[in-house]
């Protein structure tokens, strides 16, 4: 999407109407195409200049995020053997947003995101199986993070 709509996305970012922006590493590099050093740190700084919350996911290397003057880098969750990355970005985003809604810190939001994203890569098809849900909850407990209430 960034490749096809780069100029439109840049214009939208520069409008000041975006509060939160997520990009994966490839999208961030494409957005900064032509820059001398389009690494994740430069990308998250660029995004943060145009929105309040900026997050760049780095696949097996976790993520980097910035809010205000705070910048954090959170590694991927260990023990997650990648079977299929389908849905990992969506699950990362949902976990991050869950943390944000719950009032967690930037670092904690990133940790919840990495736990969520890590849960879906453990099996085929972009589905969080019951076993992977348990794995995610265990990872969140290990990190002292608030668990979602999934009771009906």
C-alpha cells in the first residue's frame, strides 16, 4: 500500500490529523524512500514528528515506538517459533491498542503487542488457537502485564 500511495500517505501524515501510526519495517523504509538512512529509528522519529504515537514493527526483532519524548525498543518474545506470520501485524496492533486503552505505558503497550503478535505465528493460518492463547497469557503474566478478561 505504501508503495502505491506513498505521496498520499505522506500528505495525510503531514496534515496533523493522525494521532497514531503503525508501520512494519518494509513500509517504513518505503515511506522514507530516498532518505540517506531509512532505518527503523529514523522512521519512528519521522512518524513521531507527524503523530502522537509512532510504532514500527521489526518482525523477529520486536518493535520500536515513540510517544512524546519517550522512545522504546522492545524485543520479540522468545520461545515463539514462527510457523506462519499471517496476522502477526494485526495481532501486534490489537495488543498495543489494548494496552493503550488500559492506560499502560508505551513500553507495556509494546510488550502486549509482541505477546499478541507472537501468539499467532505459532500455527498456520493467522488464527490464535486455544494453546496459543494460553501461551500469550503466560507470556503476559511473566512480564507482569494486565490480562484481558475473555469471559462471556
